[in-house]
């Protein structure tokens, strides 16, 4: 008699919830917790509820639109790649060759070139 095994499909797939992919779920959750804390702080500070609710609701709607737009535009890893590409310099300026003349490089398991003072 052969054994029956259950196949777990989609093990390496990202988590998706209502169209949000991967880390954007956490971004939305952190934003909502921050809005809750802002509401509590302003309510305790004595701001009238008639002024407070429209501000919190508009910030919440803006948060939802921004997070869903980021999720749709960049996808699972696109935002991290975009931020990493922005931090890469366009060009490098070297005023002397001293950096290159003192370098060692490895070829196989041997070091070639010696560092000069």
C-alpha cells in the first residue's frame, strides 16, 4: 500500500492579502497603529472630536491609497531595489592613483601585487 502525501503548493510565494503583497501589509499595519496612537494622543490632549475624526479619517484614507499604490507599482521587492538604486553614486572621483597602486587582488588562491607605502 502506498503512502499519500500532501503537497504544499506555493511554499515560496509571498504573502498576499486583499491585493497587498509581502512587506506592504506590515507598512499598512504600522500606519494604522500610528493613526490610532495619534487619535488617542489628540483626544487626551482635549481636541474636539468634530475636528479630530475628519483629520484621522483623511490620514487613514491617504495611508491606504499610498500603500496600495506602492504595492501595485513596485511589487514584492521593487521598492527595496528602487531605494537601493537611488543610493548608488552616479560617478566616483579619484584625485590620485594611490588607492589603486596600493591594492592587492586575489587570483585563485594567490595574492598578486604588494601594498606599497
